[in-house]
């Protein structure tokens, strides 16, 4: 027996405890431990029933994902299949009670379904989240789950991957009972009760498998939903195919189909990218010079300066996390407008069923308003969200410096400006940090946490911890214009404009990037965010522009015509009253007129060139950011792009994508662009070095002493 799995026996009940902290991942070693325990139980006539339980905070959260990564990279050639082990458990000949708490996910739920009974504490979650890793259940989950929960529920769980509450799992038949109090005591009592009863094998329970007619409707609807809501992902469709086999074939044959689909998914680029994103999201929380033990400050009350779209959204983020907020504006009318917009947002969420009315009422009570900076004197954190202009921001920070308590954190939501210059308006630069929320702040998961030259480790650690509490992915970035996300987004959107200037249509550019997997095309994104935002920033920073480099001009001209995007009903596209876009012939003819005046030769541009130019420019700027240390690791850039810019998760982020297709290939193409198009395509020195050395961005990050 290993330390990972313990077997105890009392009064005819064997208890198998899985103890592999932190989440009891079902690694090869855990599977071997379970197999050893099963062997001892199989041959022991004194054992009348068996309990499986997880030690610590959870049952089993799934197979060990690290082993998948190793298997794909060839470090593990073959992993013992879980399926035969689960069959042995199902065939034990004595009732097996699976006692669940915390999360029973993936292989954990598959193990639980091989038992004869499942009981759980309230608050437990069960699920088959494999699709989020680009794979499908691979240990019989697609075959056993429809037999317990019915076809529709199994399809929903396996294709969408969302967790299911214990109450819901009880209703659908995944669980047999919910128990209160001590789980082990309840499980042993349950085991005694069922010890003399027959042990129902899940794989033989066919009564919920439905009729071909019922199932055809379920599968068709699920496939349609997967194609629209999980655009471009292979695993959801594979999961549906595997469940369809469960309804048409005997269990063993269905398992074979599942195995084939699982293997195909596991070895796909999509799965590698999604597993990279899973670990990446956890990796970004690790800051080499700000260790876990760094002391943190309490954040129990928050002030927000500015009740505009950003300020209002940020107020909702804190209120949703149960943190009271004081929202400040310069006049009552602006405050009333801000509050009305918050109320409208909450009302919409309640209407859509995202929040209950009670939740909304409680959150609204947490948002109070003021016109007076003086009322921030007790705030633990103040977030400034005023208009993007250095003079105004510095004025706000000098006011905050005067009124806030000594250890309050002073944060700016600037998306581009120099944090150190903002901090210079205070006498406490160590307390100043950037908290760059993305719009709409209450929806977008990304939070760029911008470290100034003097920001203290305590303040950084507090903000990183806070991001989790706010249900955000916090990524620590360095101070430069636009930080990581917007600094890369600038050249990306500029390239999209260049393509239009050279002859591509507005829709051709957006469609090509949408097909690549971006949530929206770059020009439509500009219309959504407001073209005037970039226009204003460009005007403010004109003196910083490098001379002699080509500048995009169409967006500035559109702004001069008052076409700011969706909010003015016209930008790159025209919009109806529901903000539905359609191509605007007036824009097309203006563009042709302007480009002819500028003597830019027009040509046909392929979708491939559109994608390469826009995505490779992201990679090139990302390489500079990485080399300068603005991003700690390549994966930090990826996580920014996956959570803040609609980059397709199944491509892993721009740097991972470059590694996947080959840094050398990207470099060569960029050199071609430089020759053909101009010097703004100068390859980043790091990109050139890695291409020459045959290395990846991930390898560069790990050589620096931080994991990829
Ligand atoms: C599967 O089961 C396939 C099967 O069909 C079998 C086929 C044969 N493996 O998230 P946290 C680590 S696929 C390895 O910060 P939380 C995680 O990296 C699997 N490691 O905690 C982190 O490490 P570190 C299906 C794992 O409380 C630490 O544990 N299952 C795994 O916020 C703490 O994690 C899933 O997809 C794993 N399976 O959330 C579930 N899970 O401290 C994936 C976690 O070094 N896991 N780690 O950074 C989760 O969703 C969340 O981790 C969970 C806990 C909700 C469980």
C-alpha cells in the first residue's frame, strides 16, 4: 500500500482513503494504490462492503493533468488504463459506497460511478470538466454517466464541462443520497445498511438510455449548441459522439469508441493549448520575488473615484465579492447617472437569471456614494477610474495622498499611462499600483496588476490575492505604455488598418480573425470599445511616435467624422438601434478615396495573410515585452490574451501559438514582411535569437528561472 491510498477495515467494512493533496489527483501512483487496496479486498471474505473517501478538502478532482502533459511530450510512454481498474471495482461482488465531498471531477466522478452507491455532503460538486482541457472523459464517463443521469444530462455535463451541485446531482440520479455531519461516519452507516443488498452495476443500468427518436433531438440540439457556443472546439463534439455510442452500442464497444476519441483529443494541439492555459492560470499567481509568505493588507472597504462605465463596473466587481464600496464623482448628476447604470446592469443580470433579486438587493446596499474625497479616509484601497489623462490622474492622486490613511493602497485603472509618474504625485509611491480592469469590468476576467518602480511587495501580494477574491485572473505586469495587453493590441489593430488601407475590406479583415478563433475581429472590437478612446490617446502621445514609420490613418479620419463606433451608431460599420452591425458602403468608398489620395497601391489580400500579419505582430511585440521583463513569462502574456482580448483558448495564447507553429517559421515570415512592407516589421531581437537557436518562448521563460 502506498502513502497515497490507505486501507482500513472495521467490522466488515473496508475504507479506502485517497490522500494525494491538494486535490487528490488520480495519478498513476494513486491508481496503483487503489489497485493494491482492491486486491486485498477482493480476497477478504470478512469484508462485506467498501467505502471510498478522499482525505483533506476534496474527493478526487480528476486524473493528474500533469501526467497528461508528460504523456504528450513523450516523458510517459504509456499510462496504465483506469478502465480495467474501474471494472474490477464494479465487479467486486460487495457493495461499494463512494463518499464524496469537495469536488468529484473527471476521473474522480468516473471512479465514483464505478461504485454501486454514491453519497455526498451538501456543497459537493460533481462534473466531467474534461472538455475544458480539450479532451473527453476517458475512463468510461461517457458510458456510465448517461446510464445514471440520462442522456440529456450526460450530454450537458460532458459537452459543456460545467460543475453540477450535489442537489442537482441527486435529482438527476448521479447521487443516491445527501448526508449531513461527518462524511466517513455517514458512509460507514450507509455501507452497513446496503451490505446485504445486491450491488447495482452502473454499466448494466440501461433504463435511462432513451429511445433513438428522443436521442436524435438531444444530440442534434447539443451539436448545434457546441458549434455556436464553443466555436472551433473539437472536444465537445467528440464527447457528444461518445455518448451517442453509449446509446447505440453495448458498454464495452462504447468504451472502445470513447478511448479512440479520448486519444485523438489528447494528442491534439487544442488539448495541449488548453492544458497550458489551465496550468498557466495558476502559474501567473506565482511571483518569484514576492513569495507566498509575503504579508498582505486587509481590504475590507474600497473607494472608487469616477462613476463612469469603468468606475461603475469596478464598483460591481467589489460589491459582488461582498466588499463595501464608496463611489465618488464631482457632481450629483454624474453620480446619479453612474448609479442608474449600475442598477440597470444588475436588473439585466437578474432578468437573465444570473443573479437572484435578493443577491442584487444585497449588492446594491454595499454601494454608497459621495462627492467628497475626505470620505475616503478609512478606505483600505482606492481605485481611480477617471478620464485617461495624466494631469487629471495626478490631481486625483495628490488629493488621495492628502486624505487616505497611511497604509491605504492607491490604485489607478489607467490602461496606458506611466504608473511611476502618477505615483510621483503622492508622498507614498510604495502604496501606488495599477489595477487595470477590462471593460465591462464586471464581466471580463482579466486584471492586469501593474507594478511601479517603488510598489511594495506587500501591496503586490495583497492585490494578487485580491484578484482571486474578485474572481479575476490577476497577472502582474511591468510599467510601460499600454503594459502587456494594450501595448500588443496597438500594433495588432494598426496592422488590421494597414490591411484595409492596402485593399482588404473591413469585413474580410474581421472575418479572417474571427475564423482564426478571435471572439471578435479587430475593427469590430474598436467599434465596441469606442474609436475615440484610441484617437484621444494617439493625440496625447503624438510626440512619442517614432518618425519615419508608417502610421495608420483611417480610424483618425472616421473619428474626425464623428464615427466613434457603436455608441454613435457608426464606426467601421453602421449599427441599428440594437447595435447590430452591417457593412457600410459609405465607409468603403471613403476608404478607397483616402487610400487613392495617399497613393497606396490596392491588391487582393488572402485570409491567410490577414491572420499572419495580425497575429505575428502580436507575437513580435510580445517577444519585446518578454525580453524587457514587462511580462514575467511567456505564459503571462498568453493568460492576458486569453482572458482580456478574446484570443481562442484552444490556441493557448499568442506566445504558445508561436511555439506551436514554430518560432523559426514566425521569424522567417516576419523577415519577409519587413522586406516587403517596411521597417515596422523589424523582428524583435528575442524572436530572432530563439529562431536561430531553435528554441521556444516557453524554454526561454524556464531558462530565466521561472516556469513556462
Ligand atoms: C480527467 O480526469 C480525465 C479522466 O477522464 C481520466 C482519463 C483517463 N491534476 O485550482 P487550484 C493542482 S482530466 C493535477 O489552485 P482551487 C493545481 O495545478 C481532469 N493537478 O485550487 C494547483 O497546483 P499548484 C479533470 C491539479 O481550490 C493545485 O492543484 N479534472 C489538478 O482553486 C490547486 O488547484 C479537472 O479538470 C489535476 N486534476 O480549485 C479539474 N487539479 O498549487 C481541474 C488541480 O501547484 N481542477 N491541480 O498551482 C480544478 O478545476 C480545480 O483545481 C479545483 C480546485 C476546482 C479542483
